[in-house]
C-alpha cells in the first residue's frame, strides 16, 4: 500500500489556529461504518450516541510547557529547545534548533539564565542529550518560562494572553500525569459538565496514560506504508482500567477510545499480551488498513494530516474509501482541521 493513497488537499484556511470559543461547541462529524452514513452534529451532542454499559477510555497525559528559548554561551546566538523525555535526574533528551555549533560541552542558557544546560551527546534522529543545572526548582522554572509545545502547523504570534489561552486549552480538563509534549487532542472537546452528563447515562469513564511524543508529528517518509516504523511512546494502564475493559469485552459492551493515543495503547497491550494488561508498556504499534482491532469498538478523534500515521489508523478503523469521502465532505462543509479543530466519532 502506497503512502500517497492517504493524501488529500486541504486549504490552509481550514487549519485551526485557535481553539473553539467553547470546548464542547466544536463540530462533530459522526461516521456510521455500517451503511457508511455521515451525520453533522455539535460535540456536546455526543451523549446521544452513548448508551448504558459503554466504557469511555481517555488518555489523562498532561502536556508539559516543554519549549524553552535561550542563548548559546559565548556567541549569544539564540536557541530553542523542546524537551522530549527525561533521561535521569538532570538529563533530558531534547530537540534543538539551530544545531550549528552544538557540540558536547557547549553550554546553553534558558529561563533568563536560571537554567544552564550542557550538551552531553548527539542522539539518533537529530536529538541531543542535555544535562541541566537549575538556580532554583527545575519544575517551577519550567512552569514559569516554558511555552506550550504547539504543533508546527499552528503558525501565529504569541502574546501573554494567547499563551495563557494555550496553557488552558491545549490541555484536557482531566489531564493528570505530566510528561507529554503534545496533547491527546480528541479529549480537548470534553468539558467537566459534559463528562458528568456522560456518567449520568451510566457510561463508565476509565483512564490510561500515554505520553505523546514527537513521533506524532513525524511525517511518513517511506513510499510504501509497510516500510514505516513508529517511534515508541510510553504508556501505563491501571489495574482498574484493564479489568473494566476486559470485562466489557467478555460481556459484549462497547469500548470507546477517546483518541488515537488511547487506541494505540489498548491495541498494543492486547496484541502483545493477548488481552489488556495492567502496567507499563511502550507502544510502537503501527496501525494501518488490514489491522484487526481487538479492543476498540468506537473511536473519537480529530481530523489528521495527509499521509500521516494517524490518518492511516482511522482508515484502518473505518475503511480508507469511507474516510476519504468523509474528509472531502469535511472540507466542503467548512470543518476545522488538526489539533485545535473539530472532531469525528466513528461508530
């Protein structure tokens, strides 16, 4: 299967640069796989498609304000760092730009000089290993000086008011476990009130954690889909969540995944262990058409980039032809795309 099969044309004006005024007032496209029927709704109406006994599984990963701006010691040249993953007490794997002159031993200054980082090594994929020394508490400095790591397709000038908006809205209302560098965006549409209404329907809410990494935005560069390799992302499934999902599958109740990240964690666990198992894991599972889903019965997701692994996942879940038809209709109907865009429910 060729990667070009997952291409589509999207006018730039359809890429959402800001969130909807209210989380649950985003638009919702509902895809019925049986009969290949499409409905156009508002996200707050999603409860009409849920029923008692359903399990709604959400990713409670919290986005770190992981983007830091600073300067190189000596030259004073500007540098931008994106913290990817903690590798030790003081060490972080990061993306840096520009990379010129960044050799082991080079020192970088961030947070008005309160954070000093030394380049220790250059890793795979152009990543760097930095060792930090903080004049104060590292996490407090990151919270104060770090910026939310918005995706590269959100292109706008920041300000204090806009940064405050992103800190609130590029985060789910149920985010708890810090460590992600991108939001599980399907969950951005839920409000606390909407979740209460969902629970009132006797729909069970369960959570897992998958820390979204840079692989989420990495393009599929291979020409053939099968040649692509996913970057592993850490996840954790609690005993309570694992038991609830496995019981629901035995009893024939629906498991509804909120987002592709939740889907990958659940299907990765089931594929590797035969059923959803509690505990930590690393999801390197690449889901594309032909994949057989063992856990997820319905999926809430956003609209994804052309030729992306996320578009391939939803195409595996709903049929590539049907997804292409839905995306074409979304473009013609004026839907907003990507992280701050509208949502899709696939039944």
